[in-house]
DNA sequence: TCAAAAGTGTTGCGCCTACACCCATGA
DNA sequence: TCATGGGTGTAGGCGCAACACTTTTGA
């Protein structure tokens, strides 16, 4: 059980790592994790081990990444790891143990075993899901402006993102809802920004693939239909 | 290690199952698989175990599905299974051992443990990937007409598919190439159909998601650009 | 000449990008 | 009033679904 726990720290995401105090790979940085217990499934196990490093309430989403089982992925004894992706919103700044720290994914220290490659797999998964799911709910604070959200997406994806189009894509999909409030402008002035929230806090596919859908269905209903037409 | 090996048998896909001769769950049907060996990774292991049931050369694609680890997914001792999806083209009709048979996924017999649920996961994965990858190469024979391919897709997806649009989608993506040959018409006559092949026999994402791409890139290059403009 | 099956032309729609333009604030 | 940042309007393009129409065969 290993977890790639990511949190967006602009301009680049960071991953939670702890420094090994013992051989093998003493001094190198490793992903949090541990052994599977006798009466838990892998999801419960990874949550239990994560609780030693961060406040679990701050981990907004967890999902399986895959199994890493190359017999030579580390020194003997042979270990098989089921890797997970965990996401922490930016407004939670967990206190972590002394041996544990956030590391920018573009400046990873020397990692233990194959944990560098697993981290890259986790980041790839996050980037893919940002495009076709509402997974941003697990990165963003409870309420935010579109500019703030754009910066989060840009940091996660590694390229610039247009606030204009981000807002339209996410509202069209029913992912974002306005709170009705506005944020105070910065010291340089400017129009106050509208404040939004994610409409749901569970993972949902918002962009089902266009091709090869069943005939006669115009497009999947990606968000609840309005109760009254015109309301 | 367990494998959901699927093969399209119109009008519905079938999955490879073997009948348990011993308790627990004697007489029920189970997915092929077995224990991980000391010096192999899970991919190698699932291939090794599959070789006991089918000719491995006929399994055109294998990928990880996920880990199933509910402590109560079966009677003690507790077992953790890494599940895989395997695909066999229709032109390969493997001979299988006496205890082993193909079963239509809409008429599964009583399955052992949670193997029914795992089978459904495998089918869901196949259906999703048919929409945005070239995974059809692992279902179709080496050469085929568009009508034959449409029937394969329709069986796999569980709904009707338009041959017209299937051809256009797959050729636009560079997935299908014409061999230049034509198939003989049926006894009722009709225009002879052009014969196609999949351009590649490795998995490739052909429909990267439209939203939130880097700015300035019109659309991902999904197939090799023509060597000379206009040719 | 007709039925059957394959393949192409064309229209319409939805989603996305890009960019021009308008709005609301602090100085 | 101007600079600054937020938000909307709109045009263009692309991919896909649907369906009419043409092509090529056997009887």
C-alpha cells in the first residue's frame, strides 16, 4: 500500500514524502504507506497508514492507481505495492510529522525504490481526470473565484489555462455553482470576482466520450435537469 | 491474479471461465488465474496462468483492471486478487481444456467468489476504451469489412452502431487503413465491401479529451502526418 | 430491371477556442 | 478619469449523428 498524496502549491503540485531513517535506502524520500492488515481491504489500509502522516479529514479524494510488482523494484525481500492517488485541497495545510514534508513534483529529491515513477503515474492520472471529471473539487478550497481556480488548474496541468473558457466549460457541465457572494478586489482595484463552489464533492465523469454512443441520445445528461423549465 | 478474458461472440461478448472441481465453491464457474510466483511481476504471472487455459498467442491485449481485496470476498483464507482484462480476437478460436468454456456475459452461470462483479468491471473497461482508443484491434480479425467491424462493436457495446459513422470516426483518427482488397458479396448480392485493417496493434489513445488542452494546439496529432502536404 | 448491401455527400448541432468588448472597482 | 482585473458576447472550427443519395453487385 502506497499513496501519492498531491496538493497544489503554485506554481507546481507537491507530493507528500517522508524520509527513511533506516536501511534500505536510508535518507531517501518515500511515499507514505505500509502493510495490509488482516481484516481490511486495500482502500481502508491506505487510509489507515495515511492517518499517520496527515489528518485524514483533509484528504478529499482517494482512488486506486495500480499494482507495482516488478521483482526488482527494490532490494529483497520482494514487495508488491498497490498504489493510490490522494488529493488534498489547498485550504487544508496539514501539519505533518518531522520526518515528512511536501516536495514539488518538478524537484523531487532522491526517492526510495520506484516511488519517483509512481509519483509520476499519480500526477498523470490527476491531469487526465481534470479534463473529463469534476475532480477539481478535491484540489480547490470550499469557495473560490474563477481566477483562483484557473491558477490551480494551471499549476496541476502544467500549462496556462483560460479563465474565460474554464468557467464556461465547468458551468456548462454543472460542476460549478455561484454562491452569490463576491470577493473583495485586490489593492490594485478591479471588478470584484464572483465566488463559486463545486456542486458535488464526489467524483463524477462530466465529459463522457462523444463517439459511439447509443443512437438517439443527444448527449449524456451531465447535471441534474432543472425542475421547472425556465426557472 | 485473475483474468477477465473476453471474446466477441455475437450477439454478446463471452468470458472465459472454468468450473471448480474442489471446495470452496465446487461446481461454480471461476475466472482463470493463480498465485504470484517469486520472480515475476503480476503481468507475467497472469500470462503464465492464462497459458494453462488458452494459447497465449491468441490473447491480443492484456491490461490491469484493479485490486479486489474485500476481506469477505470469499471464504477464508483471505485472498487478494489483482484483476486483468484480456482480449481475444474473433478469428482465433482457442481450444480450451475440458473444465473451461466461454460463457455469454448476459447469461453468466453461478460464479465463484466475486468473479461476476469482476467480469462486469472488465466489460465496462472494454466498453469505455472502445470509445476513445484503438482497442478494437484486439477484438477484430486481421482483416475485415466495416460491416463486420460494426457487428463486433455493436456486440461489445450492447447497442446498435452505424457503419457509416463508425468508418468515418475510425478513419479520421487514423485507426483503420484500407488493404485495397474487396470482399465477395453475399448470396443476396450487393456491392463488394472494402477490406480494412487496424493500422496499429498496440493500444493508443485516439480521442484525447477536448477540454483544457494547452493553448495554441489545435488538436492532438492522433495519426502520423502525411509526409508531403497534399499527397 | 430490381433488390441488396456498401459507401459518400450533406446538413445540423453541440462543444470548444479565441478574442473583442463591456462592467465594477480602487486610486 | 484611468488602470486593473472580472465577466460576457460572438464568430469560427471541428467532430459527430442522421439521413438522403449514389455505387456495385447477384438474380
